[in-house]
C-alpha cells in the first residue's frame, strides 16, 4: 500500500534529522509542509511542526508533529484504484476531501557533551487502518579530535493493522527492528566519508490486507512469509569542490531472505549563488530484483503457499530527479524547499492493479526554521 511506503520514508527522515541536530544543541523551531501526488490517484498533504528546547547546557528536548491528509481510493474501498467495491461504500474524491488523516507525533531527548551524543525517544502514528508505535536510541562517539565519529542506532516498532472492512487477518501485528552501525571519517578539510551497516528484522503480518490475486480459477488475498531479515551496506561522501560548490554522493546495497537485492545510487550537487542562496540538482537511481515468491500475472495455483501482486515484490527500476533550495534569512533563520520527480520502470503488476504502466509522482517540501 502506498501509505505504508510513505511512512517508512518519513521515519527515515526523522532519524536523519536526529543526527543533524545532535552536535548543535540550540533552541530551534520549524514549520513546514510537504505534498505528494502520483498517477495512482494518491495525494498527500503534510504539515509539520518541530520544537527543540535546551533543558540544560548538555540536554535538549525535542518534539515533532506531522499530519498527513491523504486521498487514496484504495483506503476506503479496500481494492485497487481502478476497482470500486460497492460493498464497502467507497467515497470518491468528489464526495470527500480526504480519505484518511494520519497523526504522527515524535518526542526525543538528547544529551551532548561534545565527545558523546545520546538521543532516545518514541514515535506514534495513527491512521484509519494502521497504528504505529516505535522506540529509538542513537549514540555517537567523537574520536581523534572529532575527526572520527562512531555511531550506533537502534529502533523497534510495534504496529497494528485495522483493515477498513471486516477481514480476519492471520495476525494483526507488524513489528520491525533496525540496528545501524556507522563510522564517519574526515579524510581532508574538504572531504569526509561515512560507512553504514544496517540490519533489519520484521515479523507479523507483512503483506497488505487489501491486495489480492484474481485469476479465472482462483481469488486469493496476498500472503507473504511472516518474517523478513535484511542487511544493508552504505557508503556516503561529502566533497567541498571549492568555496561555492559541493557534492554529496552515496551508494547502498541491500539484500534479504526474500531474495530481494537492491542497489541505490544518490548524487547531489550544490552551488552557492550568493551568501544567502544555495541550490543545485540531485539524482537517485534504484534497482531491485524480485522476491522468491512472486509469480507472473495469471500463473498462481491453489497449491501455492504465497501470493503477491504488489509491484514492490517484483523486479523494477526507478529514478528520481530533484532540485533543492536553501535561503538563509539571517539571525539563524533558514528557508529550505525542494521539488522531486519520481518514476518507475514499466511493470505488469502496476498495470494489473492500478491500470498504469509505471508509477510517476511529484513531491515537494517547504520548511522555515529559526532559532529563538
């Protein structure tokens, strides 16, 4: 389901924000809004608010609230965007402004004495068919006159499914654990590298309660294995080309016991057009193999143990191109914005479920941050 994919993306941004603020304890506040729209009739409008307050010289409390107003036909009809289920009395976009509103507050506490940074907190998310709860902790140790940083992070979620129509799930929980180990090294005054290893483990009901396989001889809800373990290895770099130009780049390799492997390449170029305005270009390429249990459309049998129709279980490629903007207003105030375009390769599972050859989306962000 599209919304769960967005949730994972939002969580990853939360952890990135924690790392960014950990070594700079200042009273800060930010307001923002994000938008997402794709050709599968999913639209999301997300206002955000964040507040970081120093409690003492080495302690900071942070709170963040995100609200996602979501329009997606599959939320209400429990089916594909192209099929309306009259039994569930699905509302069209014309009858209802939003099909779901998700509330996602986060609270965190950070300790920083320059050499050691410890952040721990909790996350909660509630939407019409899903409730998420998570605990997380991150520790960073500075070494070698702060030219080297070792990090470890742990997160554990305890989520529950609540299907919008009456369906008995084999399990209604979805629990996920993630462990990150990292090392960051300043290679030169203009170049730094970071290596990250991640271990992910999931258990519970890991498929969608709505996706189903429909053929002439059978109709089955999706059924995935009840556990999933994955490993990821990433290498990231930041290079200052000169006084006004810099580059960020990364490569990530992922593999799991569902036989999915993926490669992700990111590159970003930034140019200071003035002392207050920075912009550039970023590119992302992603490629993955298929899971061991997905089959070509129309080829499932009654004796199969697993059934899948979600395109994310198949082999596909995607690319993203975006433009970031940073405007420094003075006095610690900063305005950041970005616009990104995303597109997947042609995929028969997208065609069957949504009636589109490939998924295309545009997402944009606008954030105002200031010290107080």
